[in-house]
């Protein structure tokens, strides 16, 4: 029998959670999932699923399914907001204002992007207030009071102002100079920009919102680093992030490239996860690294960005030919076109969402299998899947999973772990 030495006492578990809604912390492997001569992966999976209290399941299903609708409402709100900016000619007015302030083109772009980001943030505020604040509290997933939450929103706005300002200046610089091939160069600029943000994000952006520190406890770090070395990962340290500032969610990640590569666990995982569970999660994260998922993701999204710009070229030409005069937009080099660009980007993302999800979910499945082989902790993996089920529906239908899931569903992950256990951890006959 594999005992899960659980460090999480029930009273710790309930911190920040509504009573009875947190997923259970399993202190020993359920009878149906214990290694035995007649071990069966399906029975073992059901034994784990049966440990989830009905209230916890109902709540997490409602939370996740509500998310499907939120995706739609977010899309609708962007479409309506951008059409308003175009139809009421607010976008043209913002451009005129920028042109009155300065004659220097790049500065005009920067001023316009600042105006646009502020207006778009205000228009989107009611929905993000509901989605990120009230709803998270309603489901017991948030740990943040209103003041600190607003503080984070404000910091996010400042980051957006800088990033969109830079991206806008670069893209309009290209659009003004290259009337024909702007879309290809624009795609190139965007690819460089996105990859740069992904690269510097963990070092420069994450610390704006959270504190990341080196983990000093050798009881936790030694097995993780041993696992890392066994898989050829050049990690010297393990990092901890104080995600509990915002949320009760457990998570971990591997970020950076080459020598900037680092393994980060969040404090919720450290606090509530059993050692077996932490090792299973770490094995998964290492899978992302060893299987080059960061590079593959960069390549995939670079191709998607080229497709996006081909769509923009077609969509902008068609829409400007028809409504350009009415919206007082002079052409693709005119900053007043931004709401139309955002509208077209939103349509692209909304339609291709299942494709993005499937790409990510496929990588996540690969990382799961790698993690099982590396950590040899199928029961730790099952526990992790149940804890993660606090914010993901455990057992969706196949179509739901294909459209909405960027990770395999909890049940599937437990089943994968139990199949692995059946074939690799059984007592020899
Ligand atoms: Zn992953």
C-alpha cells in the first residue's frame, strides 16, 4: 500500500475556502486503487472519483461551466465595445486629439494607444469586476480583499500601457512604411514581441504582482532537484511564488530557456500537497521542459500569428473599403483603426479557441505521461488531479473537453495514472 503522507491538515485545507467545497486531501490510497493482484484501472479511477463530495463536485462543475458562458460574454463585450468606438467615432476623436498634441508620428501612436488602453479598460471593467472579483469570491477561490485586488488591476493597467504602447509604435511604424507587405512584417514584429514578453515575463513581469523566492527546505528541494538531474535538467534551485496572495488555486510551472530555466511551485501546492503529489506535479513540469514545450509553443503560436495577420489583411481591407469613411479611418497606417484590429483579433481567437486548447491539452497530456514515468507517483498524480478539480470540472463529455479544456480533464488524468499504475507498479506475479 502506498500511503500518502499528507502534510495538509483539514483545518489548513479550509483556509480561504468555503466549508465543504474544497476538494478532499486524500491521506491514504482508497481501497479500490491499492496495488493488488486484481487491480483494475477503471475501478481504481472510480474509487478516486468517489472520494469527491457531491457539493464540491457541484460547485466546481458550476464554476467551470459558467466559464464557457463567460468566454462568450467576453467576446460579445469586446465586439460591442469596439463597434461603439468605431460607430460613435470616438476612435477618430482620440486620434485627432493625439495629432493636436504632437506632430511626431511615433508619439502620436503612443498617445493614441494610451487613450485606447484606458478607454478599453474602463469599458471592460464591469465584466472583469464580476469575473475576477465577485465570482472568484462566490466560489471561494479568491483570497484577496477589494483594495489589494484593485491594486493589482491598476498594476496590470500600467503594464498594458507600456506593452501596448511599444507594440503599437512598432506595428504602425511598419504599417506606414510598407503599404503592401505590412502584414508579413507586422507578423514578424509581433512574433518577436510576443516571444520577448514570454521570455522576460517570469523575471520582470511576475515580480510586479507576486513575490518569488528561493526555496530553502532541503526536504522539499532535494527530491525535486534529484528528479531534475535524473532527467537532464540543469536546475540548481527551486522557487516558490506567493500565489496565495490572490488565490487558493494550486499550481507550478517551468519557465525560461536554457540557463534562465527555473522550476517554480506556488505556495498553495506546498501547503496542501502531499510529498507524492508535489513530486508528481514536478515530474509533469519537467516533462514540459524535457519535451521542449516552450519552443514548440513558440513555433505554434508564431504560425498562428502569421495566420492572424493574413486574416487582418483581408478583414481590414474589406471593412475599411465599406465603412472606413463613415468611421473616419484613413487607412491601415491610421491609429484610429485599432478598435477594428482588436475586433478582428477577438473573432480570430474566439473561432480558433478549440484549436489553441487542443494544442495545449496535447502538450499537457504528454507532460502527464512524462511526469508519471519520471516521478513514479500515480497516486500523487490522482491527488493532484482532484485538488486541481477545485476550478476545473472533473468529468466532462468528449466534445466539451475538446472545445473548452486546455488540460486533460481530471478524470482522464486519474485514469491515465491508474493505467500506468496497473502496468508499472503491480506486484510481480
Ligand atoms: Zn502542464
